[in-house]
C-alpha cells in the first residue's frame, strides 16, 4: 500500500495585522510549520489570542500570508505572491458559532454548498449527509429549534457535503456543555475517520485535542512549540512551555546523581540516556499528578492543602516537608480532610527534566 499523500503543508508562514494605532504591525502567526497527510486529523492547541483562528482563515483563503507558503496537494495556494480564492481551494470550514442560515431549514442548510448539482440531486445528497450525522428526523426543522449539539452536526454535514479535501473546525465544541463535548468529540472523530476526511481543528481544550486528533501542535504567540502525537506531547514535552501547558504538573528541584539518577525530595528517579548531565548539577524535574500514588502505609507523608472532587477521583494539592506543592489524583473513596497528612509514593517511570 502506498503511504498516504501529504494533503496540507504550511511552511514558514507569517501573518501580520495592522496594529490598533495604525502605525505598525502585529505578528499574529510567525514561522509556522505543519503538515497533514490524507485522512489525518490535526489540532492546534493554545490559549486565546495565540493565532489559531488566523491560521484557519489563512488556509481557507480569507487571510493573505506575509511570508512562507501554504500548499494543498503540493500546489501553492497562499504565498506573498500567490492567492488562490477560497472557493477554488476545496476546503470546508465549520465556524466557532456554526454560522447556520437561520431562514433555511436543516436540509436546505446542508444542501447550500452543492451548487454544482441540480435541485433534486442537491436535496438527495443533503439527505444522505443528514443520515450520516443522525439527523434525518430534523430535516425540516430550523436551526433555532435544534440543540447546540444538533446545530453542530448540521454545520459539520454542511461543510462535508461538497466533499472538500480538507475540513477546518474552529473551536467546534466551545459553545456546548461539558458532558456533550466529551461525547461529541468521540463521535466527531469517528465521523471524520469513517469518511476518510482530513481535518484540522483548533481548540484551547487539551482533552478535546487529545480525544479527536492524531497529531497535536501546542501553539504559543503565533508559533507551534511542538507538533506531535498526544502521547509524546504528554510524556516527552520538548520545552518547559509545553510541559506546563499539557497536564497537571509542577517542577521540583533535583540533583543529578551518579549512574544516571536524579534525587528529588520524593526519592530517586532514573534519567534517560540523553538527559545524562554532570553529577551534582541542579535540574528541574516535572512531577505530574499521575506520577504520585496515595498509599496509606507509605512512610512518606504530605499534607492535603486543597482538593477538587472530580467524580472518580480527587485532585489533591499536597504540601511536602520542604513546602513544595505537588498534585495527585486519588480514587475518590479516599476522602481525606484538608490539613490531614497522607502517605504517598512516586511512580514516575520516565522523567522529564529541563
Ligand atoms: P485565537 O484564535 O488563537 O484566539 P486569533 O487568530 O483570533 O487567535 O488572533 C491572534 C492575534 O491576532 C490576536 O492578538 C488578535 O488580537 C489579533 N487579530 C486577530 N484578528 C485580527 C484582525 N482582523 N485585525 C487585527 N488584529 C487581529
Ligand atoms: Mg479563535
């Protein structure tokens, strides 16, 4: 089998906006690089204002680029000298607020982008897509009669119906309830995968990113800090910024020992080969909430200073003897009071240091 073709590649892209005072520029996206293969789902993850929506608008063709280039199927669609118009790019977009047409019913919304077909064909195709997103019974309803989750599926069906090469999704779940988000993330991934659709979504929610995407890029100030599979982002962050952004963790001081070990307040850990540094050197070691296990019989004690009930577990904030605070997920039948000292031990198997 041939390996899948690269569908989208973004090379050294920079996008500037005029600054508010009108005298200069602000750089919204800087030296951005990423690529997606046919059928792959990518995600840009970053806090508000880091440039996520700007990237999607540039891929669609709504925003020109000031440097670098965007290629779709090896063809340059954006560069400082080339700008293929949006309707010639075969890219579908699902906007953050869904942007459904309020005066069209669900079927007509989905049929909207199918201009190349005659009327009966358009409606037949739209009906097929409604079936795929399980909304056949809502064909005649208007957008305001639907729940948020249903509106989102209509928006997705509308974007997919013209069979674009690439679908872009801007914070697709941000206006929905937490419970709905989790279920829809899984459904969305299945829908995209079953139809072999290549997609790039942007979000500020790491759980959403991890639930849907094959490849995730952590974005900060217009740049991608690390573009990787979720497992590697979590376990092998390439920078302090990524380590801080992903997961619950803190950095604690460690001293490098002989035999590739590092000593921290909680015990000794093995260092990776490539992290081997001089003995006696002080380094920062990342300790995540899932690296700490509660054990009533452990001699190592920590004081509960804060706790958050999460259903299956508590997220405890614990204070060590030195005053350093760490996090721990503890099964929720271990309901300890604030101020109480509880036994813990360390179970980190690979160590992240900076
Ligand atoms: P995100 O989607 O990650 O929240 P955006 O791409 O919307 O970020 O914005 C990135 C930066 O560009 C922000 O500083 C924002 O204020 C600025 N920006 C976005 N759109 C415009 C615009 N049309 N004109 C000027 N500045 C803009
Ligand atoms: Mg945005």
